[in-house]
C-alpha cells in the first residue's frame, strides 16, 4: 500500500510539472523603418520615415544639421521652427502634428501620426519645416505596406 501511495504522489507531482511548463508564444512581428529621400529646409536636413510592425504604421519626421559647421564659422544661433507631419492612406488621414520647436544643434524628432493599415495599402507621409525667411519644402514618403 505504501508503494501505491508513493507512485500516486510521484504521478501527481509529474502532472504538476507538466501543468506549469511554459507555453510557447509567437514571436512579435519584426519592425522595419523606411525613410524617404532627405531634403534641405530652413538650412537644415529633413526626412520623413515610416516604422512598420505588422499592420501598424507610425510616421515620424526628423530635422537636424545638414553637415558639420565650417571651421572658423560663428556658432549657430538657436532657430525657431514650425514642424508639420502628416500622413494618409488612400486619402484617409492618419493624423497630423503641427509643432513649434527651437533648434539647438541636436536632431528633433516629430511623431504621433499613424495607425493600423491593411497590407497592400499605399501610405503617404509628408514632413515640412518652416522658419522665418525660409519657406517650407516638404519631404515625402510613399510606401506600400507589405503583406
């Protein structure tokens, strides 16, 4: 009888080990970033990019120095900027961000536009930078979401 009790206890212990084994989970979808061609706006380098994870798309714009300052040139003064980021899919808006910022030598990233998009859809993004005496020249990105 002692043997049966011990065997039953071992069997129950074995079941509890099986019950607590970790459950396999699917790997999350990989994230890819695609950027459109860079441009010069307000004397600065700009680009618009799309970050894609599965069927989720997030657009962002970046503005930074176009290159290193020339030797002996005076330091650049802080520059007030108006930054505009927008996106759409087949004419349906993914949102828009209009942000004022002061440029101090470091790259500024503007985000907050995007959403869930069906595969095969064409996403259009636009990013523009405007500053006193410098008109906006938007950079764009057109991208088909992979299936």
